[in-house]
C-alpha cells in the first residue's frame, strides 16, 4: 500500500510524494548526485553519512540489488529521494529489489516527486537541511535548522585493523574475524608472494588510513599487488610508521574536514616525517613514506600543511565532473562526491603546487607536494560506477613507492 510522505526543506518549501523503503521520519543534509548509474555505490558510499541524497536520474533500481557492487557493508545515506523507484528490476546479477533492501536496512525513501524542481532549489539556494515525514505537520522547523553532521568520520571508520592480501577482490561485507594475528582478514586469502597477475613481483605494503573507505580503493590497491592494512581513523602517525609500510593511503570520508583536528595533527606528523626523514617514529624507519590522499584524505592533507577548506554551494556529486591536469594540459572526466574544497589561494607554494582544478568552477581538485613524496586528488580514481579515466593515479602511487625503495637501497 502506498503511503504519503513529505520532504520539508530548511527554507520552508515542502514536496509531497510517496514513501518507500522503511517507514518513519528522518532529518539530514539534502544533497543531489547526477550519476546516471551507480545507485548501489551511492547508497553504500560512506561519504554520504548524515545526508539525504537526491538522485537526479529519474529511474532508480532498474538493475536491482547487486551486493558485489557495494562500497561498504550497508547503506550509509540517512534518506533517499528518487523520482521513480523500479519495482521489477532486470539484470542477470540481481539478487532482489532495491525497495525491500532499503526497508530491511531501515533507510527511509521518498519517490513520486519532481526531483528536477527539487534539485534546482538546492543548486540555486545551496545545500540545506530537510526532513522526510509522514505528514506536513510532523516536520519541526527548529530541528531541521539545528541539524549538523558531527563526528562523522568516527561513525564510519573501521573499529579495528583489517588485513587484505594482494590480488583478488574482497568487499567489506565478506570480511571475517578471527585471524591468527588478531586482525580481521578477508576469507580465502593465503598470500603466496605474487601480484594480482599471479606473476612473482614486489608486493608493497600499504596502510589504508580509514576515514570512510570505499571498497573500490582496496580493490585497486590489491589488483596492483599490494598487501593492504586498513586501520581506524584514530590511529597515530607513530603507530602507522612503526608497522613500516611502503606507502600510506588516506581515504575518502564524510563531513567537514576541519572538524577532524586530532587526525589533521597526526597527518601533519606523518608528512613531516616524509619531509625530513625523521620526526614521528624516526626510529621505526629512516626513509620517507609515500602518501596518496583521495577526497577527504586530500582535504585533510592540505589542512595538515596549513591550507584551509571551504564549503561549496552545492558540492560536486556525480560521475561527470571534468578535472583539468595543469601539468599535462589534459582534462579527465571523474566521479566525485564532496561538499568541501581546498581554497587554492591558501596553498603554500613553498611546499605544494596545485595540480588539478575543476573544469567547471576552477576549484581545487588535486595537489602535488614538493617537500615530501605525497600527492592527493579530490575526485575518485577508483570510481565504480563511473569513469575510469584516472585509475592511472594508483600506478603513480606504486611508482612512487618503487622509487622510494630504490632510493633507500642506494644509500
């Protein structure tokens, strides 16, 4: 049976539609994403923690539920708004319908509304809070205005270290506890000293600093022959360096980057170690450790080196964002999901250089660091579903680890 539901925005506008998924009421930050595919990745992307997501593409759910495409073990959105939800999905990989899945997982949805009109409101007036309720009267204007996403990184980061071995594909919902070394280990992993292709080769050890990591990042590293140790957001620079990684990956995640004061301090110590070859945990390693940051990780790295971030009017969320490489003069089509950006004028030219900018608004999309082996991008080179234009950045990270190893061996 269909049930009425309402979206009330912070500015007082109300949109009437039909509820689907779980019944109930929810308040969150209302944002839109323009992706034509990838709704499963959107629903399970931890960067959407605390947000009510609007899909601008009109029909959602047509290829059903495919757990292998999830970016995390469960939905991360607070609410989900679509124009039309497909009740009869058709795909040979489908394991069910989207509506039942959302109902089982407690995600409140709203459909049968004019998502184009709603998106225009957000685009013209900026991101704002809103509530999905069963009646107009149930919306509380004061509660809507007061809503704020807080401690979001802590809410989505892993609780204990997780180890993945090179090769294959493991997803967060496949993880199994009880590894002999006290780490969570993906099942069916036995190592063997080979890369993803099965050929003998150097296996790099990468520490994945988890601020809300997408499964795609783990997949891309493992496919390139990396053993991955995923660690909680509260891990210190000393602890990371003590494990002697070949490289450190800083992941995507939700919320205002400037809220993460403690994490920023630890990243600064890690980058200082890379700059000087000493600093934090100098006794654990005498060599700098290459660092690659994506999305929130990119923002946190910039904040750690003295830059500032600012909230965008309505953010960049979708699979068709142009990013221009200032070094090569090329433009890549990228997948993005962020509401904040590094202010280009705040980047210290003595320590870093702006590498990528957004082709639409000129905002910062990537930084190369000059005084340590580190770089970062605002977009998602591991995108699924989305363009694969920038997956080569993972190869750049591998090359950086190789160069650091050669430099170390030569001294």
